[in-house]
C-alpha cells in the first residue's frame, strides 16, 4: 500500500495525520476503537508517526504528559469515544495542572449516528471541558485542518490540554477542497510588560525597608534558563526561593540552584510562609491548601503578606526574570549552586525503611536521570535525600489524581531515550495504572520502577488521625489498607513482561538498584517496607 | 468508639450513613480520599455497611453495577473528587445503559475551598452528567438527608445512576436540625396505560392480516415473571421473540423461554430484522447500530417495519405484558421452554480454540450460575453454546465501555453469595480493570475468571478489514495487537492474590475448569487460544 499512497490526503483521517505531522507531532499515544478505524488506517503506513499503545487510557494520557513535560512539544493521543476519554481524564487533569501541551484526539460516532443514542453515545464535550484548556469538534472532513491547527496552537501556546473531537464521518468522508500544507506559525513570545517594571519597583522598595521577600517559582521558572536568574535575584535581595509542594518539572541536584519547597502538610505549609512580608509569583498562582480542613485557612499566605505577580503561567518566565533582574539593577553573573554531595549509602539491617530506599536512590542516581516521583507518603524523604544528588529532572504529580508515575515515565523515556528514568512509586497509586508496565516492556524503555510497598494508602491513615480517629476500625481498615492479600508487584510486573525483583533489606535493595540501573530495558523493584 | 457513638448523627457524614442505611443500602464500593475522611470515619464502626475497596474506581463502579443487576437494589459508591469520578465513569456509563440502580457518592472540596481552584478542583457536575440519570449536590449538612433520599429514589425508580456530590464541609459540618429517620416510600408501580390497549388492538389487527411480528424485549422483560408471559404471547401470535445484541441481564438455559438475539455485526443485524412487518418494543427502544458505517443505515429496522411501543425501560414490563396478553385474549398457561441439552465436551487436540472453551464452559456450567460475558470476539460462540446449558443468568456489557467483566463479577458474587459466578473475559478488555482480581481475592468471592487470550483486540482487526485494510501494517499492528510481550494472566492473577493456571489444550482447559468450578475462592484460567 505504501507504494501507491497518494501524496495528498483523500479523507479527513489522512488530513488529520498530515496536519499533525506538519505541526511536528511525531508520537501518538493511543487506544483506538471502531469509530477511529479510518484514522488508524491513515496512520498505518506512516513511519514518521510513532504509535504507542496503552492498555488503558490513563496510561495513554499520562504518557502524553511525560512526553510533553520533557520534550516541550505536544504528543497526540487517540481515544475511543466518551468512555475512552473518561478513562484518560485523571491524567489529563494532572497534565492540565502541570501545563503540559497535549493534542488530545477523541473519536466520536458519525454525526448522523449521534441522534440515535446508540449505546456508546455520550456528551463528549461535557466530559472533556473540565480537563481541557480548549475543546474543538470537527464539523466535516474539510474542517479537519483548521480544527487541528487551532487545537495544536492552544496546546502549545497556553500551554495545556487541547481536545479535538473527531466524528467518524469527518474521518472517513472525502475532501472537497484542496488543503495546502500549513505548518502553524511560531508563537509570539510574551514580552515583559509594564507590570514587570512595577513589580521591580515594589520589590526594590520592600528590599530597602528590610521586608522578608520570597520568590515563588512555577512552570518554566524552575529550570534553565530562568532558574539561575531567579537564584541571582534571590541572592542579591536576600530573598527566599520557593516552589509549590508539587511541581511539573524541576531541575535539581548538583549544579542547580537550591529551591525551598513549601511542605505538603497544611500546618507546615502555613508556617513555612508565615514569616514572609512579600511573595513574588513567577509563573504560578498564589499558593492554596491542597485540601480544606475544618478551622484552617485555604490560602497559605496570611493577609499581612503582600502578593506581587511578576508573570503568569503562560508567560515566558525567563524573559520576565531577566527584566526584573535588570529593573532591580542586579548584574548578571554566577550564582550559588548545590555542590555534589549525595547521601552515604544506608547501613544494612534486617528491614527496609523509606529512608533506606530514598538514601540509596539518591546515592546512586545517575547524572541526567529523570526522577518521576509519585512516592506520596515518602515524598518529603525522597525530596530531602536527593537534594545534592547528581543533576536530574524531577517530575511530580501536579494534579493529585493518583496513578501518574508509571505512565509519566513512559512519556519521559520516549522523549529522552538517552537518559535513565527512575519512577519512585507508592504502591496504592501504582495499582491505578499498573498496565503501563506492559507498554514499558513493549517499547523497551529505559525505566527503573521502584515500588514503595507500605501496604496501605498510608497518606490517608495520616488524614484519619487528622479527623480524630487514632485507632481505625474494621471499615476504615478495609478501605485504607492494601493487605489480605498483599500485592506481589514483582510477580505482576513479570506477568506484564517486565523483569522484576523484591527487596526486603537495604542490602537486597542495593543489589536490585544496581541491577536496575545497569539494565537498559524496564526493570521493577518491589521495595517491601517495614512500616 | 463504638460504645460511645451517639444514637443520632452529629454531622453530615453520619447523617449520610444513616440515610443510606434507612434506604436499605448495605454495601458501599469505595476508594475514598482526603476529602471523604469524615464519611469514612462515620462508617468506621458501622457493621451494617459492608465497605468493599476497589484499587481503581472503574472496579468500584463496575462492582456496583453487578450488585445492582443481581440484587435489584442500589449499592452506594464512594469516589474521591472529579478524578476519582472520572476513573469510574466508563463503568457508570455501562450501568446507565443497563439501567442499573446505583447511588454514586462523590466527595468534593469544602464549598469555601472551591473558589481557590486548588489542584484537585474540577467541575464535577460536568463530569457526572453524561453518565448519570440524576445529579444532586449537597448544599450543607442539614441538606444531606433530603439530597440522599432524592438521589436514592432517582436511582431506584428510573432505575439508573444517580450521583450525590458531597462537599467536605457538608460532611464534617454539624447538624442544626433534628432529622427523623425517614425511609423512602415504595415506588408507584407503573400501571398499564391506554397505550397498552392500543398496542394490543394494533397487534391483533396485524396478526389477523398475517403480518410477521417480532417482540423486542429489554430490561426486566428478559426474566421472570415477564419472560414466560412474553413467550406465551409470541407462541400464540406466531411471533418472534427477540433481544438486543447486548442485554444487562437475561435468564437463559434449560427451563427458560428461548429468545433470539439480534446479531452484533451490523449487516447481520439488518438481515435479522428485515423480514419483520411489525416490531413491538417491550422495555427498550427501537434498535440502532452499535456504530455507524459508511453507506449503512443507523436504524436497524427498515421504514416498512412498523414500530409499536408497549412499554418503556422504566415501566413494569411484567404488568404491561400481562395486560397485553389479556388484551389479545390469550389465556395464561404453560409456555415452551428450552430443554436441558448442553453441548458435548470438546475433543482433545493440540491447540485450544474459542469453540473448545465455550463448549466446555457450557457443558459444565453449574445450575444457577451467573455468567458475566465480556468475551467480545467470542460472544456469538459463547451465546450459541450456552443456549441449552443449565439455567443461568447472563450479564453483558451494555454500554460498550470495555473492562466491565471482572468488576461486574464482584458485584454479582456479593449480591448472590450462594451462586457460582463465571466471568468469560476477552484479554484486551480484562486489562482495563485487572485490579478487580485483588478485590475478588480479598472478599473471597466465588468467581471463576476465564481469560480468552487471543493476544489482540481481535474485534478491531475485523473492523480494519471492514475499512479495506486486509493486511495491517506496522502502526495498526502496534495499536491492535497484544503481543511483544505476551500477557501472562496467570502470573498477574497470582500477583494480585488469585490462584490461577494457564491452559493451551482442551484437556488442560477441562482440568482447569473443573478445578475452578470446585473452588469456592476466586480462580483464574488463562485460556491461551490458537488464533
């Protein structure tokens, strides 16, 4: 078929394929169904598009998130109708909160079929909107190009999740117009506004008066080229450099600028910010509590703290920070960075603690690794131990929908095939998207998964104590514990085609970790913790 | 704590617990989070509520579907915010299409927290509506009882999925009013209307003129007491008794009235109905194609076929049919039933086919079994082979969102602990909710899962041929095949705590099937098919 494929598209499906390629989209994470068959056929003999199957759609969307975070460009997804979209919404939610660009393609019934209310009919727009920054339904085959370009630009420029709804008849229908190749124009780079100058003046005034200043960094402010500039400004001002409890992508380890993370627990978070007189927002919003708690405020900063917005999430943080540096009269120059000082390897013992595991991970982390952190209960320990490890990118669950780690690792590994991906993963959350391991095996990805098996939703046990239940009874244990039976992650992983071992002591974990780091194929360690 | 628990609820969470119990709801399928902790605490020492954890929400909702189909009463769910709901939407979609009663409880942030747009904030109503027959947000603690009763009645009387959104502050907030116990009144039974008489007259007229009549049965018309009445009417009229390709619950096997199923493939479906002059709808809508195909009609009946609606899905089919019988002057009496004639056991050979497996399943199916069928590609074979097996209930995927089988089996087994549940399960669909096996193990449910491992989304390969691709290329194979690596379901099952074996010949399958039937705990057979 490839020899006879016409150079111009003949139907909407082929036009979609060509328009995505024109946009530079070369990876499609997919789980298609009957209504998407014409698009599958259009992709069939197209080697420029890498099609990656996920065995459940939350794997598909989570992988697109990881790819977008690390490549900076959107991948496409391919989802089957409302239910297929629904299955992938949780990780689209996380992607949207991380401001990851994704072109989210969702098939629908043929337009003529919708009125019949066939069994798979749903209101796709209603499902898509809460987790999308833009939603666009294709009206007919000739509309495919315009709709796709619109969605692509929305995904790239916000950046965020943009959903394209593709009815089957817009896919299979013939084209009545000629569609020239039309790669989208480059985005306008956000120029520094008068706002930056006003913020610079306000900061200068506060600095003179001895105010305690914090810079809260989000989005691209947490990596080069923005982060060193932020560091230089903070040094010059004597200000604190902060980030939110959960960040989409953060450059960390030796050679990077140290950023202080606001703790996740609400009381500690409030304490952390209580001493600030001024908080400058760079690429993020004013910090709020992850959850509400009776009697505690939702906003983490008190009313006495002045909030200044330097740039919003969609702005170019590096440009804004450079203007601020200039406006404050700070000369560009070297900035203090973290020196390489990984923790010592843990001492061997009869049982394995989260501290042991995180210390060993940090001690041996390869230079340039991508650390996908969904460790949840052990997050604070992992974060502390890896502070002065080898330089790495740190990816987290930004939206709080659990089950992001294993798919995120897929996307990161595909975007950066020369780097080691280490997914440190809570057991309860791992079970949400355990199917991802199969895709890791099929694509032969360089991913080491470390399951922190504490055999419970431990973070919720903590929350139970928060509501005054110190000794949980039958029903809460049945809802919060992952025992009876215990999950054997090594066995599950092998069933999904991934080599795996269990580790129950620091020595066993060290051996497993060395083996996992040496492997170039996916490898899983079930770190069975003493809790 | 149980000794000191006050007899009257003190907050919204306790009032919700008590109202659900007043409604006769005694099972809660759950995967809670921080915002639901007060409700978890309220349930903690309440032995009248059985709390069943699913490791992903599509397990939770699919189990509630199975429970509702077999018990006739709604279970409650407990889901965590928008993402938790999103994860469970696909099986709520199936439940809604099966008209299963479910009280779907979704936690939300405290009302005061919503405006802050914290990371887990989403538009829950927008997500819930497409898969719910009713959606109700609790406004404050004192509103909990009224809202819950409203949702319960909607779930019971439509029947269908009714979603209750519970903000955390409505859960933890104290009550300012006294709330008397108020069990809901019984539903009004739909009386036969003048419509039934008009339909009776029309049918009588058609019968006199020799018209070819079909009765299409849905919902409760597919089981006693309605089904024998429908059979009696069909016999008297010389009419065909039909059901849709996918039914929520169907009484089948020896001693039941034979019902002819409309085939799933669109061309065969149209042929099946082409010879009818009149189609009488009993508890269902006029049949439409599951998907649209270029050049084929969406409505399965031609314009020359007259459609008569005897009763809608929400009506009492048994009452409507009894009135129709009376209106047609047909005397109640015995009806022809299927005689027990299971197929012979398959002959042994070197490889295993879907025919072998389905024949063996039918040959040995225990009396009173509940057959959860998500065999998809092998559906027609399984249906044909089990026609004259021992009497059983037959449950299918009504909405087309794959991944229903293993959770459906959980709910059916909990509703009917004395019956054997046999889940015949396509491999690709099994992977959508494979986490369900853990819940089956934990609850020690009497479920035998049989995976039909053909190592592909075979039904989609068929659809590819339908769009003219006879020899799929690299990209479609990568999206439709489940090989490289092959899934080892026996190993995955053991990792999840379920005993399991693989079978590759009819003899091996026979031994495994006997073992699985004899077990009272969950058991899985990976039937590796020759394809």
